[in-house]
């Protein structure tokens, strides 16, 4: 790391900006080569915070939450060494790092961290989990919604008894598709045959009774088509 990279402007109290920067630099040569400066600081902050947690919680409880993010995969040995080093050399500094900002000002690099106590840290973690839960409600899928029109219902009535017909005619079919950027019309042109066959098969397996020469134009006459760009999953 160059001398320029080592310059730190302390913007918060208790020297925590300086402490985290020094803590990270102590292990600078040990970080994976693909880590940039922000990755290094993020890694160091996770080690710092879990070192503080380890001092507070019983060993069993600590092990239950000791589940580093995927970024730490392949570097757990370094992570463990940093936790040990923090509690040996920085034991008196018991504040948690709640956030950080890297930047440059007047040609100098700075690290600005925000700090808090254990309760602040736990509140931050709870907020993060709540936000993740909210995000998980939205599936990474779009939906194609198929509703039978009269030509389909006429064909279905001919090929089913009255009970089956009345039971299914008010139901829609929903097909979840990848949320890649592709127009729904283009997607339908590429997949309407598969959907058509599935809808027919729901009524009768014998393909000899299916309409022949099925085209996209015919599909549109037989089915009402709706699209949804957002799909929610409200179940755990």
C-alpha cells in the first residue's frame, strides 16, 4: 500500500476511523488478491464486530451466529486470526462499527466510520434482516396469466363432463418466467406452443382430440393473456 493510501482523515470520535484502518492494514498482505480497498475495510469491520460479539456472548451463542457472508469464503482462517488479534490488541475499544465511507478529499484518502454500542449493532442487524425479508417477498420472476376464451371453453365442454367443465372454467393458469429484459410479446411468440399444449392437456390427454395447426393467432383467440412484472411470495 502506498504512502498516499495510508493517509487517513479522522472524522469520528475515539479514533475508530484510524483504528479500523490500522487493523485492516495489519493483515493487508493476507487478503485475497481480488479484494479492493473497500472489500478489505468491509472484511476488517466484520471481523472487528464479531470480535466484540465474542467477548459479550457465551461461546455457544457466538458459534450460532458465526456465519460469515459468501465474501469470506476461502478466507475463514484469516477471519479467525483477525478476530483473535482484535481481542488481544484492541480489547479496550468495544464500540461496534455501524457503517463506513471511503473517499478522497484534496488529494488525500479518508475513511469515515460510524460507531455504536452492542444494542445499536443488534438493531442494525435486525433492520437488515427485516429488509432482506421484505426483498424476499418479491420473486425474481414475471408472470404470464392465461384465461380461457369462448373457443377454448366450447372445445372443453365437448371433451369433459359438466362437473369438470364448471369446476375449471373460472380458473386461470399462471406461468412464472425469468425476469430477464425481454418483451412479453416476444416471450409469448417463443413459448405459446408449450402453453397451448399444457392447457389442452389439462382437459384431455388424447392429442387426437386437440385442435390441429395451432398458431399464435389461434392461441390469442382461445386465451386472454395478461402479464405481471412483479410476483410476491407472502409465505415463509
